[in-house]
């Protein structure tokens, strides 16, 4: 039987939490296991419940979401964190991603898009609200950086580029192995070597690199 994604809601608005719980629990693969009304409460419940996913608001009293985020990542490294906020400022988005968030969704789109974001994040993808993608890319690219990154990309072998594109699109090593008719070990070697050559650290940084340089579509 398929295991449900266990979710912790962290938002200081009780009415919104109730609506989110109803929406998420209506899905056969999702289960809200706890609710927190502050950043401190989110830290405590996350440690106790060990959720698969933490849906985190940024504007909570006491300890704000952006301050709680790195602590949640430190003490709950296996929990993925999806930001759900009213703030559409790319600076908040950039800081959230740098602090370890796996996705960023605006509250005004908290329905079907939220469900898509939850599932994307649980597949290991990075999800950014489509309306914020352009602002994020402009904010992330200092003058001259794109040209330098393209030079690094061109320095990869054709096979390394092929593997990294598929990784950035969310395919697992096993899936890429099937697509390219190569062993999983070979795929992981190409992946590790390519990421190292680009000076990146993980899949999330690879996704940002690929988006900045139009190597994959933001959708």
C-alpha cells in the first residue's frame, strides 16, 4: 500500500490552517499530522513528529518563518520544506531557497497549484510559483555570471550535459539509466562529475543553474 506524505502545517492563521488541512486531507496520498501557530511551535512539533513535509508560512509571530527555516533544516534534515506565503518579493524567495526551502508558493494560489507543489517537492524537485520565476532569475544573475556559467557548461562532455539536464528535470538515476541505456553507477558518475565541474553542491543548485541559463523550462 502506498505510504501517505505526512505534513506539518505551520501558519499563525487558524482559518487558513483549517482550509489547508481540509484540502490536503482530501487527497489519498497526503495526511496532515500536526499544526503549528508559530515558528517555535513548528520547531517543537517537527522534532516530535518528524514529518515528510513542512508547509511553512514566513510571517509568523515570535520566530518568523525565514528564521525558523535553517533550524528546521538542521534538526529535521529529512523533512522537505515548502514555503506558503503572501510575500511575492524575489528577495524573500531567494533567501528561502538559500536557506534550504524546496519550494515557494503564494497563498493566493493555495489550491490546485499547492497540491502540484507538494507533490513536486516530494519527488525531489524544486518548485517556484510561476509568476516569480522571472524575478528570481534576474535576482540570481549578477552581471557577467551567465557568460561564465555557459563556459563551464560547454566544458562538460555531451553525455554529462545530457545526464545533468535529466537530473534537473527531476528524473532519478534509475530512470535516466533506462532512458540512456547505461548503468545506474555510470549515471551517478556522470552526475557527480558534472556537478563538480560546474562548482555546484546538490540538485537544488543544479536546478537553479539550469533555469538561469535556459537549459530547462521553468514550467
